[in-house]
C-alpha cells in the first residue's frame, strides 16, 4: 500500500484526522485506540508508512519494542494498570494497513481471559516436531 488518504494512520500523523496523541517521538507516534479493549489502550505507529511487520525495517524493530516498554510502564501510573498486553497483528486481523503495536493496560480480574482465539493441540509429539522442522526449514531459506 502507498501511504496517502486511504491510510487512516497516515492521516492521523499528518493531522488530517483527529486522535488523542499520547506521544510524538523521532520515529513513532502513540495515540489512544478509538475502540479500546480497556481505557488507556495505546497504538504505537511508525511515523513513516509501513504496511505490516514483515515490512518493518530491522533498525526499527528494537526501538518499536522499546517504545512499547515505555508506554506499558506509563500505563501503570496513568491508569493504575498492573501490567500490559502488547501485540502486533500481522496482516490477518490487522484493522489498518499501517503497522501498529497495541499496548493494552491489564489488571488482575479485568475480565480479559487468555488470548482472543481458541487453543488447539498437536496429535502427537512427532507431529509437533514435524511442524517445528518445517518452520526451521523456512527460516533457513
């Protein structure tokens, strides 16, 4: 995707769309999610358009997670969170075609149970090992 009017997050970064900005940094901008899981749910987006996790330049990977650390810590003081759920959707379930890191404030007994998807299992240890081997082979390519 090319950044432009079609990208809501690029429009927010340009100031063309409203958002509750938490922080503007040299590489990322953080703002409140308009449809939060809990109040204080922050989205961190690269200031340059990046479609998805695969497209994120390697030199921004560490700084993105470091920004997530800072936001998670701030949520403890700001909204009384005991911790945070930090996540990136990669293509599937990615609500906007601009990479964003979710930092969701969490507290014990907040009602959020586990992950948002059902769990499954492997039929056997051999099947599990075979899947691991396929992933390892794909990484080697």
